[in-house]
C-alpha cells in the first residue's frame, strides 16, 4: 500500500542551522547513504540498556522518522470517523528536538486516511507511508511518495524462499541482515543462512559500523546483537522490552547517540546510548 501523491512534491525550507550535526545524521529512509549503516557505534556496553528520553504520539502511518542536526522530522495522520470509509483528516509534518521532543515547528494539510489509488490489504495500512528526505545542501525537506521501481535489465544471481513484510535488507561486510520474524544473517554470495535468532515479527534493523553491532526493532522491543559473532551463532547483548504497543512497520533510526523508534499508530519513543 503506497500513499500516492501523483506529480506532487511537498518541499519545506528548514532553518540552515539544522545542517550542523554533532554526529552522523540519518537524513532519509535507511539513513544518509540509504544502506541502513551508520558510522556511529552502538554505545555498548556502557549505554545499554539505553535510557528512555521521551515518548510521543505523532499520528497514524508507516512513515519512518529521520534525524538531522539533533532534530527529528516525522509525519502522521489524525482524523475522526470510520477508517473503512477512508475519512478526510490531517497529515502533519513535525520537527522535534531529538532529546526533549520539544515541537520546533509543524506543517499540516488535509488528506484522506488512505490514498485515492489504494488497493491490497487496506485494513493494515493508513496514514503517510513514505519517509521524508532532508537535503543538507539546500536545507529542504522533501515529502514525495513514489509507487514504481523498475528492475529491467537486472540479472538474478540467487534466490531464497523467504519473506519480510516491511523490513529492508542491510548489506554489510559480505552479509545481508534482514528482519523476517527473526533476525537473519545471509551470505551475500549465495544467500545461505549463517545464523538467525530473536522474535521480531515485522521490524527493521540497522548496523553500527563503529563497533560492528546490529540494532533490531520489532515486536515492541529494541535489541542489540553481534553483527559478526566468532562462533556463527545469534548473540543478543542487551534489550529493552515493550516499548511500543502496535506493529513496528516504520524503520528504526540512530543519530548522535539517539535511537528513534515508532509504531504504525504513531507511538514514538527515543532512547540515548550515550
């Protein structure tokens, strides 16, 4: 289910000082390089379990938060009426202080719960699904949705029978990490499974290249795992349980030692690992 804004791009000019980051930014879906990898470290062991900073509901939607210069940009839908009738409500784009949740600004516009071209599992999705992108060169915030990607000309190398409803694969040091019920680590050359573990249902993960760890968010929990265990087994190092009540479709984000988690109902929780 995509929330399609055909030929419409919403661009917001952001204060220039938001480009001044104290650490590594997470400026778009899957991070600044769109690979789910950050040069930061996980903060383990001193920073785990991480300290909860705040929690806030920002509205329904599977859109993921992004983090730039100590600020969080996130979207959500609020409205009334029977969701089966696709009521008109309000989409809101928030800019929040990452450490305090202080609302720095917001923009709203009327929007139905689901897009006009909705199809498929309508009971599982609603509100904005696309993730904003922050352009550090211009300080513009883009909120464009897309609905088609072409694979014309691609050659299949290998295929593994598995599935992940929302998780995106993270490629790192010759391995593929993906949340598909459990966290799975596959060999990038042949797709063979190296190890798996945990119970994350529909979730996401990221890699902290600074210390070779995987941070996993799913099934209402936040878990730290060794990315390259010497014995080839799943090793859980630390965790926080029951942090959000709904399905963890939105992708986890990490910037400047702050981890941001959000469920599809808009319940957002931030933690510090420093």
